[in-house]
C-alpha cells in the first residue's frame, strides 16, 4: 500500500494543559462520489440550524483541528495511537556534520520501524526543528537508528521523546477505512454511506462516542478490545461482517481511525448543543424579537469565542472531557468482571432465571415479552426522553439514542449481537446495551441472579413452545404464582469486583 509523504505545520492552538502537535496528513486514496476527488466531513442537522456566524466559527474550528477526510489533522493531545512507534532517546552519536545515529528504547510500536520512515522529536532541544530525519537503517536488537543524512542543529538528550512515522497509524487507518468501512459507515462515520439506505439495522453512527456492545460499565467508553472484537467477528443478525482476514496491524489502524472519527463527531455534537442554546437561528430570532440587535448578538459572540470567553472555555473543557472519558475506557478498572463465577446451568438455576425474567424486579418481559419474542407491552408505550440526547418521544415504541425505532431482541432466535459467550450476556444484563432503553441491572440483581438469568436466556431457543396468541411457554401461570414480592429499590447490592478474571467468569 502506497502512502503519500506527510506534511507538517505548527500547532494551531493550545487545546489543553499539554502542548499539542498538528500533523497534516495527505492521503492519496480518492473518495468515491465526490466530483472533484475531494471530500468533506458531513455535519449533523443541528449544526446546519446554527446562525451563520456560529456555524462559520464551529466549522472553521473543526477544520483547523481535524482537517478534511483526505487531509486529516492529528493533534498530539487526543488519546490515540498516532505514530508507527514511540520511543525515548538513550544516546546519540555525531558524524562529521551532525547527528548520525540515535539509540532508543521503544515504548509503543504500532507499525514496523522501517527504512524510509520519518523521525520527529517531540521534546527536548530538537523540538520544533524543521530539518526532517529519515531512517536509513534500524537495528531492533540494539535500538540503533541510522539516519540517511546527518542532522544539523542541537543534539537530543537522554530521555527526549522521539516518534517514528508520525501520524502514520491514522493515515493508514483512514485508507483502510475508505476501502472496507466507508461505503456503509460514511466518510464522517455518520452511518450514512451509499450502502446504508439498503441496510436494516442501519450501520453504526460513531459521532456521539457511543458503541452498543462493550465490556465496560456505564458511562465508560468502549475499549479497543471491544471494537477489535466487533471488527474481527462482525455483529450477528446485522450486515456488519467479520474482517478476520485483515492483518492484526490493519485492524488496529482501522480502530484508531474509527476512534478519531468518533472524537471529532462528539466534539462537534457537544459544541453544537452548547451553541444552539443562544446562537441557533431560532434562538437568534427570538433574541431579536425581545429587543436585541443582530449587531449586539454578534458582538457578544465575538467576545465569547475570544481567549477566556465562555465558548472558548467550553471547547477546551469538551476536549478534556472527551480525552479523559476515552482514556478511562481503556483502563482495566472500567472492564466488567463478575464477582462470582458462572452458576452451573442446572434446572434449578434455569427455573430461578425464568422467575427473574417474568418478575417485577427485572421486568424483562415488559420489553421482551413473556415468551421472549420481543413483543412486550413497552413496545406499544411512549417512552420517556432519551437520557443521552434528551430527545423527547411522541410516538409509541422503543428508540435508540440515534433516533432509530428498535425492537427488543427475540431471545428465541439464538442470535446475540453483542456476543454469545455467557460472559457477553452477563455484561449486557449487568451494564446494559449503551445507547438503547435496555437498562443496567448490576445494582438491582446479585451476581447469582444475573447468572441464573443468563442460564435461562440461553435455554429459551430450546424450550418447547409454539408461537401463537396466548401461547405462553408451558408453566408460565404456575411460575407467576410463585413470584416473590418486588425487591426494595433502596436495598444495597454489592457490585462485582474488578479482580475476578474473565476466564473464570466464562466457565462453560
């Protein structure tokens, strides 16, 4: 795969406490459907409803920090694996005219370090030097880098940070994404590629930073392991295929680019929400009707986007929150591990699970139906506002946070989109399916109860049952008579500890 050379420009802004690095990456793969061979990120509908001056500000801000699909900008503060390799200087040697070799310790290698790869210093005396170093030879055993030509200027010191192939992961991931993912998920990651209109369910829209099937608890973001599992295995019951034939580094490059699109999309979404309060076209019209002049409104906006203005501060805050939330999602403490190993799927456990399914505590049947067909009474009710977006529902039915009408899983189909391991079902029940009305039961059910429910759900496809009006599974009426009183909502239930291993929890 051929990639174009990278171009660099100085940091465009100080976006957090740490210094940022902006790398302008020129990708050579054209975007289909663009008449001039160029592409732009598609903005959400609410962005287009902003007043022109607010829309211009946010559009320029996003372009400044993220560029375009064919020339993305990468900044160092984003919690992404940007570079082919990240290292620290151990020692250096000089030739007749300048720096000749560099001995390094590599802390993070995402792509193989190869001859012809660019070298960039991100700390120390050589930070900001315009002279570019290119690798002539690399000895992985000794960590010695030999440059194609000697570098003039100051010598690096021990401990200085140096990266190889700066931005190469995002550049390569963008090209692989365009090849394998873009036709469904779209240039912007909005789930609206040219193929999307023919698919049901629709492809995932990454732009809220939300992914449904994760191993992490609310509100932590998806881990890279979660996304890797989806890319590798696909999502059963949907048009998301398996990409097992991709090389591991190709898969990881795509995942980093998906994260990049997600972070860009969420920043646009959050800032659009913030600006819309006072600077949507509707809000501006109302303010003018209340006596303000357009000039006064625009003057106030100019003050708010200046340094230390409320809009400028909101941008910085949102960047920090997005960064922290994605970093937290990668930490082991965010991953859900059961406190107790799986309960054996005995007839007694399955019977207890069925009682929980039909009972007033979990209320599984209100969505999934007494028979588990996904036809419970909540599918005919008007739902409360979406907790993530605040969208108000006026029509009956269940909707996800993307505004799509959804149907609860038919548990008799033996298809589990988030994975069919017992541990996968445990995690869905414990911490919900993000972006959907599926609630989390980690604080209302004990571990044993969750495992009993998992055991029952996994037997449902094999129960003797003939679908039809009023044809509940045998014994439903008798089981209902045995239901215990509802659990006290204030009762404290111990949550799973993080030190239980996944392997132990997933014992068959």
